[in-house]
C-alpha cells in the first residue's frame, strides 16, 4: 500500500498527474480541487495517496490533505460507490460543503453532481451521516447555515432538538418551516418546532 508520494511534479492532465519519485513516474488520479492547488511543473509535491486494487486495474488516488484522502476513503465504503463516483463527489464541492451536505441530508445538492442519482444520494446520507458528523465534528452552527434568522438562535435550537433525539436533518427542516421573526428565545423555537415534528 502506497500511503503518500513526495517527488517532482512532471506532468498535469485534467484528471491526473505524474510525479517523478527517484526516476519512477507515478500516475496519480486527483480531484479538481487538488489540481488548482498544485505547485508549478518541476516543483516538489507531496500527495497523500490511496491505492485501489481491482481485478483489472491498480490505481493511485492523491490528495494534498489527509482529510481529503480520509473523506474519499469513507465515500468508497458506501455500497455502489466506486473510485470514479467518489472522485466526482470530492471534485464537485469543497470538502466542508460536501461534508455538511451529507450531515444535513441534503440529497438535492448531492444529486446535482454528475453521476449521482437520487438513490445514491440517499444511500450516502443513510450510510454516512452519523460517521461524517462525528469524524468532522459538524457543529450546530454549521447546520444553521442557510436558515433565515438569528444564527445563534437557530444553532442553539438545532442543538436542543438534536439533544432531544431528532436527527440533524429533522431539526434543521423543522426550524426552516418556522417564521423566526415571531420567536425570540430557544424555548419558543423548540415549542413551536415540536408541534411540527409530532
């Protein structure tokens, strides 16, 4: 297993790079986010790699950060998600946005990525939501992004509903249905939101 490569960036293509390590050229598949952050040709680069072995292929996938590699590896654990689809997912959005979409159960955003259908998006959320939320420490303040109203009030209310046993998605959606202009405290938000969740 090749865990990382450090060498000279020799060649760049839209989907992969070639890194020269002691006069051996390694072809490494990389997401778009990595391509845009690479040094100039001829410079030294270090990529954290994941080697994927299949019946007819052995491929290397490379990332500039360990977190990107870990997320790619986690995506591969979902049934029906292979390297090509996992690469499309990590190329589709910045890491924090993809992680938040999975944690929030945002299947619409996930299925906007080419090759990701509604069922695959639902499977990603179902299999990864808890794992992603714990691994990346998704905070209630992150869940409050995009919800109209006082950010602190929304975040505290989402946190309170999660502590009552509701999923982050249920909590967020319940609060999004409310007119937050009329409620001023977390207690009022929770009381009103619970009526919609019953």
